[in-house]
C-alpha cells in the first residue's frame, strides 16, 4: 500500500475506535435522542468495519498486481513537475 493509503486506513481505524469509545462513554446517558444516536452509530460501525477490512485487502491485492505495459510506460516518462 502507498503511504497515503496506509494513512487513510489507519485514520479510519482510529475513527472507528473513537466512535466505539463514544458509544461506551454515553451508555449511561438516558433519553431517546442519546439512544437513537448510539444505535445509529453502532449500526454504522458494524457496517463499516467489514467494508474497511475488504477495502484494505483489495488495496493489498492491487499492490501485488504486475504493472501493465501502459503503466510501465507512464512510469518511464519524465513528467514535468
């Protein structure tokens, strides 16, 4: 994975951990609005975690793929900066 991709995956994992902590810390709070927000956040986290793992695996797989002739040519060209 590229450095940017690795950072993105790490940031998303930190975000998920922070959201889980927020759910735990607000567990003692009562009221319908707190409960609704916690439920929505828990559902979103449950949906996002498997997709994050899948995306990370896809990125790893893409990184291992050989370069196509077009990509090799693009890498050889000295592009102006």
